[in-house]
């Protein structure tokens, strides 16, 4: 697995020795993107960030710079603006790309499928066309466990037939197909497809973390907002599943471990053309109530919650088989759920309204995430 050494900013990966590269990170001001920018910089790489800031803040990059002592070049660009994307490649000698940018809310994708297909698919095609034109043919793609759909048994393994059941997941699946076709047609391409599970936590410094816009779609940021007083209580969707405590189980992964996984994948494909897929997860399921108890331990007091009916489309349980990532990348998770909650709480406690200094104008009513 990736080794770690102490630094002023917390933890930093000691990756396999590779040549310093200039990496373009799309969506690099977002939650996973900003942590990956930090990991890349601490691994010695130069970073260029492209983001449209629709669901993120440039403040995250300022704080990453504060932690690493390095500055990432930033371009406020939307991937659907092909000339603007081309201009970024004209300006920088990019060696490889890590691609996070895209719309990502499952429920919203069901309501607005055209927006999701246009933004995620067209944006990716523009990115790939610009890469090909500028002879940049190494890419790590941020895929998702949602591509496995509802029909597969657990744990999920990479060789399973995929079949997402919502527009968000289908955009991930279709982008995987595009990249697979590209890699099969042209052996100059080096492609990693990373299917990851439920990222939570924050950098141990508490300076960067998850800052969802509006009402959180996911469990841990919602718990954190209840704990900090922004919301009344957590609504747990379903207490009668066939799980040890009746609540849904998911595979949670610390965002720092996840960022390290991207660096490890980038290192791996540097000298290996072709298309490869890896699950990034812990390999175990944790229930909603288990995570809630861990967060209560981090906070030091009970967090109000109510168990209500199941939510349509939720699965009882799923988690990863991440053995391929261990075998190929030397990567596995290093932090447990208690550590994830401790780090997430440190971020939320120090930044109650995320990267905003004050309460947003409309914080929304108490709703919830049970998965």
C-alpha cells in the first residue's frame, strides 16, 4: 500500500518514484479534486486546474496552496466550451489528465437527464478531443460504483457486467465505454477507470473538506450539518433492511485515501498503454447507524435522528472488492470509519458553512440522506 510520511499539512503519500509531470485536473476545486491536487503536489507534480465553479469554490485551491506551499494554475472553464478547453492545452504543456468534472447528483439526474448527458458526455468528448490534438494520451477517469447497478451481487468486482440504473450512473458508464473504445482503437492511450464508492472525511488539517451546495445528498455531510446546528435531525431512510441493524450498508472511503489512489493509478499507467479498471473502496460495508455512532463519538454528544420509510431506488447493501487495486497499484485504504468521522467533524466544526465565512442566504429545511 502507499506509505505515508508526516508533513506540516498532515499526511502525504510516498508514491513510486516517477518523473515529475504537469497534470491537468478537471473539477479540481471540488471535494475529491482539491484533495487530489494536494496529493499530486506533495508527490512532486505540477498541477493545472480547470473548473467552472458551479458546485465548488476557488477558496479550496487557496487553502491547498497554503498547505503545500505550491500554487496550481487555475482556469475558470466549462468543459462544454470547446475553444476554452483548447486554450488551456495551448497554454500549458500537459502530460496527463485526471478527470473529475461533471454533474453528480443521482436524484437531480433523474429530473434533468438532458443536462446530465449534455454536460458529462459532451464535456468529456471536448476534453478528449483537445487531449488527442495536443498529444496528451494519459487519463485517469473518476467513475463510480453506480455503474454496477442493482443486479450484481456483493462485493462488486471489476469483471462484472455493468448496468447503471439512473442518468448520472449511465453517463459514467457511457464515458467508460468511450474511453474503452478509444484505448482499444489507439494503443498510444494510457487509461485508468476508477470506480469508487462513498468518499467521506477531510484533510486532517481541517482546512479543506466537503462543501455541498444546498441540502447534502450524502449521509456524512448531512450528519455533519446536523452536528454543527445547521439542520434539525437526520432522517434515516429504512430501518428494516436485511442488515445487522436494519439500516443500509455502504462502503465508505476516506477522501485522502481516495486521492492517493488517483496518484497511484497515474503512476501505474505512466508506462503502460491500454485501459484498466479498479475499484477503490475499503472492502467492507458500514451501516447508517454505525456511521452515525462513529460521528457521535467524534462530536462527543448524541446526534438527533429519526428512522423513516425506505427511499425508492436504494439498495440494502453494497461494497467493493478492492483486491485488484492492492495487487496492481499497491493501494488499499488506511483509515477506518472512526478516523473518517473525526476528520470530517474537524473540517465541519472549523468551517460550519464550508468555504463561506457566514451562513448562506437559504440553508434549507431539515431533510436527510440515509445512504
